[in-house]
């Protein structure tokens, strides 16, 4: 087979544009170092002409948020018969919505914190203070408030007192019409990446995330220093295997392809609880999938090339 | 099924090698104290979208350069290298090119400043002058008094030198002398040393207001009485839409004012040329500090600007800018009146910005993600305060987008505000998060 050419899609108009551009640059660099021909393209008016002109063997969407992860860009790629890396549109849509993904994963027998899904309109109908009081009483504190869609911890607040809930709701709704409120668990924060190099999904070593100060928010994620990472995570073989199984279960139950990253909290009882799934996980200097890959002994360029060739073979 | 794989060191053991943690920055323990305050925030990430053409950016402070005679400027740049290349490409004087310094006097004369070429120090944009002055005067904990609000880029410099920035309020006539004096009384009463008053007297960034002629000598008199050096930052002074420029503070007090000027707004920011005019002793130290920072400002940039000033109708260019920006100001103000009747805003007589106060209970920083979704961007007011206040304000720039785009941007903003207002109606006015990061946007937005 001749050398595959890759068009990396990065940028887009989502709130995570900046992260996407950084991910795109890193992946493009790694793929080039592995000898592949790579172009990087934004999602804009020129994309479709560029696809027909460049005729890449495969497109790697490294778009975070909005059309990049909700399946719509993948719909277009399907439509024009363009092979691409990552989940198909249907699976992307399911994974992109936190409440739907949690429900699907929960049905597969994987533990996930209790939560409620709250469209903004509900509060108007039922009255904000009554709804929030009832949630705090039933789910208990602390809670995490998140936009129902989106990543990079944008709009996410950990709420320790009921009085902080309204602010957290406002901040989450700034990112979209629907928010979820989830029980906040204490335990070990883990991110487990899954890759499929053509022979079925394989979990990479879990990466343990230990915020040194403050929450694991946007700043903590993308500026080195505020978080300590352990890759592989400090787990016994037994626990590591259970955590890996959860990630594989999430990947499979959501019908994902090629790569994904599952965020898990290992709760105080040692149960891995599903928190979130990323179908286009971050690939920046500080991102978790690259750290896991390196912990597994992969050279990034080689791994990414293997993902590409695996995806082309499938 | 367990597909957990550990191709790491010891393949015989299923237990991964216990790992030492990494913070991905091996130098994390080595940074200076002043570095710890530097953070990335969601806000900064959101600005990444503002540069896309789909987004109407009312955030950036970028001058509109398409009106520049670019062909002629290309010739100028070519001539500088072709005819004076061995000078242009060489190191130069730490204080700056002599001819350019003489020409700068001519520019400053338009605002009543009489000085000697020796009083002028050319810098890499006036931002560098700001940095140098702060470096010369500010020990950690020293107080800098700034207007409330104040230029975000200055606050960044003051923070980097660990100054304690205190704000004194302004109104539609600029810094309020009584409030300025009250701040001094309070701070000196607390035993604090106030070293600098930082003031943008003309077409303020972000407030859009101008310090009135009547207040200028009063501010200087108070500063003198309390032994406070005035740092006058004046990038926009020649961009007034009506009448003649007001006399600079420096024109009224040679000994108590350090004046900062810039070609970034009256010509273009690309060459990065600004300047400082300072009392004799201060100027000597500025030159030494500048030499240690950058050796000398770029000769190529200075010669290009000097040639531009000598051979082009730079006054005509400034006049063009004024007309262009006045039309955009008008578009901004009329759109605000049409679409945001419940907000209030300043009507600037020049410069780039209007300062909008949102309807009761709205928070410009919390609202920014919604605005980005609606494809419009602005800078939240919090960026312009050292203490995290200003959430109820936003800065809107009218310098870069066309009048049509400005109108479209304000129309989008109205939708965003309506959406946010609905939230406030549902949840009531909610207090700000305590740990909010007060952030500055990138240079193309400052």
C-alpha cells in the first residue's frame, strides 16, 4: 500500500477551538515524524474543496466540542465517502450527550454517579429554588454541575454548598441549553484511553490525575504545573484491570471506533465510576491519551500511524 | 476479557511499574514567585474563536489598516534596506534614532508638548516603556493607582512586578480628582507608599472617556502634593473625532509626568515603535534599563517610521483614521441605542472603545460562552480591574469591524443579553464565583 495521506481537521467554531488547534498541531507533527503526508485544515468554507483536491486517504477529526464531536462533521465525511478516524456519526451523537451516554453505559452494567438532566426551560416551569433544593436534598452534596455537552471542563463547577448551585447553573447554561447535576465522588481520578489498531480495542494504562490546588479545570488541564499525573496510575494489577475493563466496556457499549478516552473516578469503595467519554480526546502536550501511550511504551508517531492504518484496514 | 497491556519495562509482571508523578513541567519548582499568578482561563480559550470570520469581534483593539497606503509603505521599507541597509540592519542607539526622536517632538507638539530630543526614549511599542517605568519604580507591594477601569495590558505589567494596584473611579470626564485624592488619603493613612498614578487621559481604554481640560491641572496638583509620579499613557490622543486635541498632562508638568506615546494607533502597530518622555534623571535610567532589556529598539523599524513621517502625509493619514473611526463609533452607538435600550454606555469622542454597563444583574464574563456561540465577542469588564470587579461591564471596540459588521455584532449581542437575562430571571442575581480568574486577552485584543 502506498503511504497514506492524512488530513487532520482542527479548529472549528466551538468553545474548544484553541485546544483543538493544539491537538491538531501535535498529531500532525507526530504523524509526519512517522513518515506520513499530513495536511492540517480548519472546518470552514474551504474544507470540502480541500478534500476533493487533496484526496487524503483518511481524515482525522481532532475537533473538540460542537460539530466536531456531535457527529455532524462525520455525517458530511460519510456523505462524501471519506474514510475518517474515530466514531461514526450515530455513536458520536450518543457519546456527545453526557446524560445519554451515562444512561447507555449504565445499562451496560457500569457504575456511574447519580445525576439529573436539566433543560433550562424546566426551571422556568417548576421554579428554580424548589428544583435546586430538591436536587440537593436527594442527590446530596457535593455535586458537580456541567453542561450536558462539551469538554475541557468548560462551564463545570463543583458545588459544596447548596447556595452555590444557582451560580453553577448559570455558568453551565452559558455553554448550552441543558445541564446535568451529578453526585460528586471522592476518590482517584483516572483517565483510560482505548485504542484500536485493527485488532480490537485495547486499553492503555490508566493515567491518574491529582490536582495539587483547586479543581481540575481549564487552566489545570492545559498549563503544566497545577496537576500531578501518574502514568501508569498507582493501582494494583487487579484494580488496574478492572478500570481497563470499564473503559473497554464504555468504548464497546457506545459503539465507538479507533480511539476514545474514558474518565473514571475510582470511588472510596474501589468501584470505577464512569464520569465522561471523549470520542475526540485531547492530544495536546498536557493531554491524557498521549501520556498513556507513552506510559505504554509507544512512540506517539508510531501509535498514531498504527491508528491510521488500522482505521484504513477496517 | 482483560486487554490491559503493559509493554513497559517488566513484561513478566502484570503490575505496572509504580510511576513517579509528573507535572509535565520539570521546572515547576524553579519559577519566580511572580510567575505563580499566571494562569490560563476559559476566557482566553474563548477568544481563540474570535478570530474566525464568522464571529463579529468587538473584542480586539486592532487598528483598521486597510486604509494605509501599503504600496507606498512597501517602497519605503525597500528603500530603507536598499539605501541604508547597513544602518537599518545594525545595532543602534539604546535611546533610539536621533532623527526619529526629533520627529517624535513634532508629533507631540500637536498635543502641546515641548521637549528636547534628548528627553525622548524610543521603545518597542509603548508597552515596553510601561514595563521599563514599572521596573524602575515598583518594588513588590508598592501601590500603583490606576483608573477604574484601566488598560488591561498595564495591569498585566503591574501584576508582573507584584505591584498592589488600587483603583480610583472615573466618570464621563475622566479620573475624578476628589476620588483620586481620597484614595491617596486612605492609602497614605494606611502607611502605604503610592508610587505611580497610571492614567490614560484621552479616549480611555476601555472606558472611552477623556479627562477634561479643567481636571488636568487638578490631578497634577494633587499628585504633586502627595509625591506621586504620573504615568500618562496616550496612544489615542490624536484620534479625536471633533475639535483639537487637549493639551497633554506632560505639557503642564515636565517634572512630575512620564509620558508614553505610540505609533501603533496613529500609524500601525506592526513596527512596534513607541516612546517615553521622562524627566531628565528618570530618562537616564530608562535608557540603561532599556539597554539591559533589549540593547536597542529595532533600527529597521525606526528608520521605516522615520521615513514614513518624512515622506508621507502622516497628518492626512491620522485625519483619515479619525473619519473612519468616527463613522464606526456612530454605527456602534446607534446600534446600541436600537438593540440594547436597557444598557448604558459611554459615547467616546475619539479612540476605539465604548464601555457598556449591562442591565442589572448580568455578568459579562459568565455570558461570554453564550456570546461565542452566537458568534460575537467582546472583552468582559473584569479584565480591566485588578480586583475582579467590573463583571457588569463589557468593552466593545469599534475600530476593526466595518459599520455593517458592528451593527450585526450588536444585534447578536442583544440576543445574547436576552438569553442571559432569562437565566437571571430564573435563578435570581447570583453572586460571582470567588475563585474567578481575572484574565487578560492576547495582544491583538488588548
